[in-house]
């Protein structure tokens, strides 16, 4: 066999193999003239470009021996069949209203042809209202699928995640309202095709919000475990989150932006400036359990990357701790209490990186280490707070301020005196430890409502909450952010790995 260029790829990154037919015109041009009757096959494979972008490329092999050509095709297809992690049947949910209302077009033009090329069967559901996908996942025969794909933004992913986790707990008889209940891990992977106004989860787990790249990660069967945190209020389940849970600044921005949906994505910029200028801060107390099992700290330089050692080792140590002491002993572990006046209280399970903030809110946060990074921004001047916000857009250490504290935790609690439903009664621990909360205002704080929790882009009605991190509860069709991606030209002409 002869091939057109020096291009070597691993078998795991071959997308498909197909026999190639040549017409008379093709045979009479170039090298094809040298062969009386050429037989050929085309290999479609992943081609890596800059900035973690993947594309589908192809290379054609030909020879005069038809039997030899068929042998190659059969051998390559058998190798692909051995890739057991690859999905064959997918359930796809498309949000036609999210972002710029391009979800359906993006799927049909960019994703569906790739799935078809890879011989992946799909059942497609176009969502018609909020929670359509979530409700459908509670009833559908989930066992017939190798994965669930959501086409939309972070809100669409959250809906699918809630439906899938809820379905797993329902089938296993787990009460989600019990904040201490050990949740059943979801073995069905979720694929994210970014098509929203914000695609933070996709960007933080793949390195780019690009539909074709995400589709190729799904096709090759990548798997990335993901921590999920549960939020409870008064022993009642409220929400799950995987990226941001924010009170104060980010909660106020979301609450204000919800009133201005007619502005589109620009509403976040407008509400951000408005909230920054108001400069409200909140007085309160945070009680948390440090994640002693987790390696590293939020201040180190170890980023979460493909095959992350810190995630694997932290998960192993957490499992050993639970085996030795059991889940019930976790409540007896040390709780730390911090009181103060805060402009923002943020908890993140991942870096929360996005195009505007390439490092995210916590650059060293890990996807699957069983912990969250708790960031406390104390009361400071408006100028200092601006300096802190600007750090999100560059590579400087955003925690290098006297008014910013950051902790790696596995659970925390929060309450407020101003809540309408006596939120200080969250737990017995909360009753003993929590102080009262008040929001400063130059005129009268009694007329000011609480801030709002921003839970992965959705507002929470209750400000008093209990949060617990569930280690590797979900799995994504992703591989984490790869350490080094070669540029397109260098990759296509270098000997990375042998084809076979």
C-alpha cells in the first residue's frame, strides 16, 4: 500500500474507514494513471490543531490488488470494533432556544454528519419547554443508550445532568433530600455540543467551546469523571452544580440580568457594570470542612490536565478514608468558621475558565478530586475589587490579595438572618455555629433583601444552604484539557504514533 503523506495517528483516534470509489476522470489524472485498476480505501481520523481544536481529516490508501485492499479495510474495522468505549447509540437533546438559537442548525450541519460517518445511531429530541429533557430522562429507557448528548449552553447541560442523576438515584432508591446520602455514580456519559451564550463546562473540560471538537471527543469515546456538588436547604434538595455557586457579586449580577433577557448575552455585561458600581457587601459566617484527602491547594501551579494524577490519587485517598471511617464519621471531622463582610462568596468544582477568563475563577481547581475551591472576597474598596476582577482576565495570581481567602473544601454551610424562612435552622451544627447576617447600606439595611445564589447560571430562592461535594458522580465524553496541542501543520507531518 502507498499513502499520500507522512501521517501517523493512533488507532483510538481513527473515526471511520470506508472503501473509496474512483470515477474515470480521477483514474486518468496524476498517479492514478500508473495503475490499470486502482482499489482504495479512506481513513478518517482526528487532526489536532491549535488551542485544543480537533478536526476530521482523511487520507486515502490505494493499490492494484483488490483482495489486499479488502484485507486492510477489514483489519482496520476490526480494530475500531475493539474500541469498546465508543458509543453506538446516543440520546440527543437539542435546545432550539438557547444562546443565539443556533442549536438545531449546529447539530444538523456540523455534528450529525460526523455521527453518521462513525456509524453512531441517534434518537433526537427537540426540547419544547424548560425541564423537558430532565422530565424525559426520568421516564425513557436509558439502558438502551451508550450516552446522552446535550446541544445547548450550560443551562441545557444542567438540565440533562439533573435528569440523569435524578434517574439514577430514583432507580437505586436513594433519597436526594438527604444531604448525607451517598449518591449512586452515573455510568452513562454526557456529551456537550456547545451552542449557548455561555459554555463554561465544555471550555473547562475540553479546552475549547467548539461543536466539531466536542463531537469528535464523543465519537472516539473519551471519558472524563466529574465532581458534582449538591445544594440542600432545611434537609430538602435544591440543586446540583458542577461549575459555579456564587453569592454576593455573581448572584446579584445574575438576578439583575434575568430582568433583562431581551438584551441577549449583552445583559451580563450591563448587569456586571451596574452591580460593580453598587458595590454591595454582605456580612455573614461560613462554616466548612477542609478537604484533607485532596492533594495540592488552590494556590499551587498544578493544573488539571488529561489523566490528572491529583484527581486519581485524591479519589483513591477519599475512598480509603470512607472505607476506614465510614460516611457517618465525616460529620465529626473538624469544621472551620469564618465571619466577616464579603463582596463575594464563590464555590467552584472546576476552574470555570472561558474565552473571557482563560484561567477561570480558580485556575488550580480539579475536575475529579472530590473537592471544591471556596473563594471568599472580603469587603474592600471599589478600586481593589476591580483589581481582583481584572485578574480573572489575565494570568496573574488572583488570590494574591489581602482581602481574598481561598480554601479547598468537601462541604460547607451558610445562613442569613434576613431570610424569610428562618434559614438559620439549616442543621444542628449551623444552629450552634452560625452568626447573624446583615447587609450594609448607607441608609437602612432593613429595606435591602439578601443576595441571591448563582447556581450554574440559575438563581436559588433560599440563601441558607448546605453544600456537599460528590466525588466523580458524573462522566463526560471528554478527556480533560490536554497539556500540549501541536499546531495543525506540525501535527499532520510528524510521526506521533503508528497507524497500526
